[in-house]
C-alpha cells in the first residue's frame, strides 16, 4: 500500500518530526514523537479530523491501513529504494 502514495518528510536536527503522505486528494499527516520517531503524537486524517495522543502511539495503534502509512514516516529509506 505505501508504494501507491507519495510522501514528504520533515526533520529537525536529524530527527523526523513530520510525515505528509498523499495520493491525489487523499492526505495523511503524521507528527512523530521527537523522543521516538517510530511513534505518532498527532494524526490528521483525510477527513481533516485530528487525533492528539496523550502518549506516543505506535503505528499498530492507528489501525491497519493508517498504520502502514505512519510506518512510512520512519521507513523513509525503503520509500526511496535505499534498502
């Protein structure tokens, strides 16, 4: 599924902070934990609804399809074909 989407990644001090995943009008925004870039602290879905998490949540906690897209944020080398 992630191979069907495009993604943009935003870093600060070599730490992933934000991943924007999209396909046409369908957009997903993932704000990653600065302490663990494998976990999301905020998610904005294609309907514009925002979910803020009191504790960082793993991609598995977001549901199957969305979790795959969240994982794309910290698996950028795979998206770029470097692994």
